[in-house]
């Protein structure tokens, strides 16, 4: 009874599958570009999760994945592999594994570059007011949020922190008010 599908349901499912296949083939470019954002342990402790999500939602980006997790040192060594020679590396791994983080994937046109602007500079002292780091933190070693620095890093980081089935393709009802 409940399992019966009408012809239009079947067509809708086929259209959706074709759309997702096109998006995946396109390599997440254009309005489907994706970036990895993490609210760091200090951001979670300081109750900044809601404010950060609010900023990305209000901007017009789409949340396609999110989870609260406590990262292991091993996962963080993979994530920050290119910084392993830096003097702050072991402190960074300890800080990042010291409490829960909120890992997210946001989608939208030029989201990698725009998210970096919304975050501000790595060092909060160089971040303008109005940016997340400019408004909510003071020291580089406690800079509350991470965002991928390039499309390639975003792809690597998303696949490190998220499994396929944890990411969603969903249709926004107000998309035509965000994109012309
Ligand atoms: N000079 C520094 N001292 C301590 N931590 C740093 C320094 N420079 C960069 N970091 C950290 O290294 C991180 C690398 O990318 P993030 O955007 O996560 O934010 C950065 C900071 O948390």
C-alpha cells in the first residue's frame, strides 16, 4: 500500500538522481562549490556555534553536512599535515583535540573564497571587525574557526571528515532569490 509509487514519483526520483549525478560530475564547481568549515573547541566552548551558522545561512550559503565530534590527534595530524614542520604544530594538534568541534560543509558560488573573507585573517589581530575572527577572538592560537584555503584543500578536507552518506543534496525553495 504505502510502497506504491506513482509514475510522477518515479520520474521525480529519476530527475533528482540525474541532477545529483550532474553535480558530482561537475566536481562541485559554480553554485555547487563546497567548503569545509570547523568551529574549533574554543568556538564551541564560547557558545559561538549558533552565531557562526547564522552568518553562513544569512549570507545565502547552503548547509550540506554537519556534525559534533571530538577529533583524534591522528585525524588532526592528517588534516594539518602541511604544517607539521611549524613550531606551533604540536600545540595546534593538542588544542584541536581538546574538546568537541563542529564540522560543517557549506555550499554555494565561490564559497571557499567568500568563507575565508567571512572568517577574517588567520591572526585575529589582522582581522577586520565584521569578520568572525575580527569580532570574536584575539589570539592566533585560539582563533575559533577553520575554513579551507582552496577548492583543492576543501575537497581533501571534506573527504577526510565526512563520509559520502553524511553529505546532502537538497533543493532550496528560495534559490531563485539568491542566484539570478
Ligand atoms: N603562529 C601561530 N601560532 C599558533 N597557532 C598558529 C599560528 N599560525 C597558525 N596557527 C594555527 O594553525 C592553524 C592553521 O589553519 P587554521 O585556519 O585552522 O588556523 C590556524 C591557527 O589555529
